[in-house]
């Protein structure tokens, strides 16, 4: 069963995608190169970063691994922020 999308869950998702895109740029990895590293279709990372498509859980895990970062989830309802490092 999939969890329903709520404005709060979509905001957290968007924040995570934005942070991963920023981390990719910090590491000077092009979207095309990341497509190849992850092993996904050409142009898919760009679609994820513009939020026109959503990565599967597996692709999201591959993306995080390829950037060699970790995802931390803060369960505080008041702050509602995840962060990457």
C-alpha cells in the first residue's frame, strides 16, 4: 500500500531532490554523467531534478549512493526538514 501524498510529504520530497541536485553540482558531476553512473536512461536525472518525473525508491537509493552522501531524516514536525551530507 502506498502512502497518500500530502502537501507536507511533497515538500519534504522536493527538498530532498533539491539537496541532491545541489550536492551533484558541488561535486561537479553532470546530469549526463550521473545518468551513466546510476545506469539509468539518458536525461532521467534532469527530469528528476526538475521534478517532471520521480525516481523509484531504488533509483533514489542509487542516486544517493552515487553522490556518496547520506540522508538524515528529522522526525520533528515543527522543522520538517531532511538533510544530506
